[in-house]
């Protein structure tokens, strides 16, 4: 997952609204969002190469999402899969803060990441790069491949668009539109993360499109005040061609 926008307890009727893009090499094997056979309450996609997931939810209201921290100089080959941190939370029952304590040791062994964890009562963000973990107050947040709310152009633009889109709920058009923003930002506004300039340009868009690498899926998650959830995933093929779309409705666990 390369960019996640969240409105947490901003709208009185929809306390959790998430809009997220997962960017990856097109050749990397991936399973789309579905309920897991071995964990029937979990709805998430799967990384079929390293295991785990990048974003998911459960019937009981648990939520997790992860983005990588972009710093090629610090990448360690053979590090544990970051995606298993997402699946571990979804399958388990620990509160977000307790889970972050549980994964502290293995988290330091992973390559850089941000993780967002929620259980309906609280929403937490943590990064193994900064070493921070904190409960988030109500607000609109964005995280890409740096830290929470780092003012990259696409993060700021997406947060502004999300603030407008939540006023249109339950209509999702504005949420998907902000995820389709393919704007390439000026060189002087780009971060310097250690990748070549042509890649900084490519990755400056919220929706990434290149022959070998790009946005593989756009996901909308909306939880209302009664605990009902809409989980809508649009997959993308090389060339930004639309792939299958999957829409799920989850009712509160009885």
C-alpha cells in the first residue's frame, strides 16, 4: 500500500472513512480482497509472494493498513514480511496499542513501514522508522511512503479532496476520484527519497501508472455509526486499465 487517506470521527454518521491505493510491480502475484478460508471473519487482499496483506477489515470491526517507508539505502534483503503485521492484527484479538507492543521486536527487524490499526474504539498509527506509536484524535490524515502527514504534494492534495468527499457520503464518487489523481508534481516540490528523479516524478502521483509498476488496486472503506461497513475494491491492470471490481457489505458481528 503506498497511500492511505483516513477521516476518523469527522463525519457524525460515518466515523471511519478510508481511501487507499496499493502500488506494486505488476508482475508481483496478488490475490484480490476476499474473505479468508482459514480466517472467515477477515476481508483483505493477499500478497502471494511474501505473505500477509496491505489492508483489511474484519466482521468484528478490526482494521489495519500498511505503507512502506521509501529509503532504498536502508532496505535489508531477507527482512521479515511487513504484510504479516497486518494479517496478524486482523486474525488476532489484541487491542491496537497492545498489538503494537507485541510486534515491537519483529517490527524493528522489518524494512521501514507505517501501520494503521483500529478496533472501532480507537485508531493508532505507528512507524518503525521514527519509533513513534500514538492514538489519533478525530481528524483527516494521510500517509504515503514517509511518516504520517508528511507534507508531500499528493498527501496534501488527497487530504483536501477527502475533506470535501466526506460531505458527499454515502456517495463514493469523490473518494474514488481522489484516488485516480494522476497529477505529476513539479520537480521543486518533490521529495528526495533516494530513488532516481524520474521515479520521484512517477511516484509523486496518487495514482501511479507505468508499464512495469503502478497502482494495482484502489480501495474504499466506509463504516457507519451502526457498525455497518462498505468495502469496495477496484483493481487495475497495466496501462491503468480497469480490472475486476469487488464490493462487500459487512454487518456488525452478532
